[in-house]
C-alpha cells in the first residue's frame, strides 16, 4: 500500500538567506536611529552654549605703583584750626605754618547796618586785614574765616553789610590781598575782643588780641 504523502508546511527560513535578511534589518535600524542621536547631540550643544555669556571683568586701573588710585585729594590741610598759635597784637604780622601771613591793620568801632536775617543794626566793629602769601603754593582765600569773640568766649555776630569785603580768589606766591570784616558788638567793647583766623590750607589758628 502506498503511503499518503501530506504537503510540507512551510517553516522558518534558515541558512544564508536568513542571515542576509537579519543583517539587512539591523542596518535599517541603525540608519533610523542615527539621525535621532545626532539631533540629541546638537540639542545638547545648543543647550550648553545658549546661556548668558560670561561677563569679562576689566582690571582696576593703577597709578603705576600697582595700587588703585584713591579719590582725588583736595588742596587743603588734613585738619583745620586744631593748633592755636600764640596771640599777636594789632598791626603785628602772624604767620601760618604753611607760609600764609595775616596782619590785622585796623580795628575801629562804627555803626553797622543789618542786611540779612539774624543781623542787627547798631554799634559794631570793623576789622581790616592784609593777607600775604609767603608759602610755596597758591592759597585759596575763599577758605579763610575770621571770627570775633568776647572776653567770656561768646561769639560776636558777623555782619555782611558795608563795608564788609571778604577775601576771595587764589593768592599767588608773593601776592597780597586786603579784606574787611564787620561784627555787631556792644558799644565800647571793641578793645576787649579776640580775633581767631583760620585757613583751609593750614591746621593753625592765628589769634589776635584787639
């Protein structure tokens, strides 16, 4: 009896053909995944460089000694009026340590006129002075102050009515300039007053016994 032959069921491919198919699939997968990897790398690079750029810090300027220069120095003494010189009489020159010389040339009583609030018209004192610059540097006369005080130390009221004329401007080496100061004082007391003169160019206080 002849045996009945059943048709063979197709099975899985094997051998060289199967390997070829597998290699083709792997190549396809690799090609598909390559762009994504590149895109990720580029995105990472953009993320790294997209932040704010670092700010460069410029080195501080120096004065040639390696140190940063300080604020500009004013042409004044470190301290003003902290050293009182021995009193001098009227018409005797008194010299600041830096070389500026001041002489009270005249003191007289007069009727003074109020100009600004706080001033009082009435009896007063008129003081005339001469400044001479014997220092090696120009002197700013705008920084000169002349105060008058009574025997008890209380200040006399300064007046700016005529003939008041404060010293102004810069006094060059060897030059001289005059000034007039006015004060309200009780009548007949001028000769008991004391004048104190200071300058921004000196630590000295010149004292004149009227």
